[in-house]
C-alpha cells in the first residue's frame, strides 16, 4: 500500500478514548491501528486546517473530512472509523431495568381508565 500522505512526526495516541492504544481497543484491525498511529497527527492537523494539503491525496482527505467526497483510501476509511468511535455517541445498554424507573410508570397508568368487559 503506497500513500502520499505525510507520516506524522510522532505517533498518534488518543489516551482519552483509547487508553490502551488502538491495537488493544478491539475496535480496529492491526492495519487500521498502524495507519492511525503513523498518520493520525497529520490527518488531525489536515482536518482542523492547521496543516495545508501538499498533494492530491491530502486534498482529497480534506474534502472527505468536509463531507465533499467519499472515503476511498484505507487511511480515509480508518480515520472515518476513528472519528465515529471517538466522537460519536456511545450507546449503553443494560440487561435489566431498575425498580425505581418502573415506579414512575405505575402512578400514571391504572386499570380504571379502561373499560374491560
């Protein structure tokens, strides 16, 4: 895989959302984790506008982050996945409901309101 996007000078690490690293998070494949670690700071700088694109691939990435283009390279797909997981809303599901939540519904619902014949 050949890319013309500049590698970052330092490894990209998001300790807040992925405290054990991208590889150990279970959300990324090894190749995706390697791409994020190698190119992440450059991609973040391009997305924020702190770094000007130097070639066509970097310009396409900027267009992709603005929603003007679809993800076409593996780097863009890995970045899209990262953004979705790091900045998206996390859903939390429980296996049971608490009794205190059920009490709220018991007061507003009674069998007296319905005629059962």
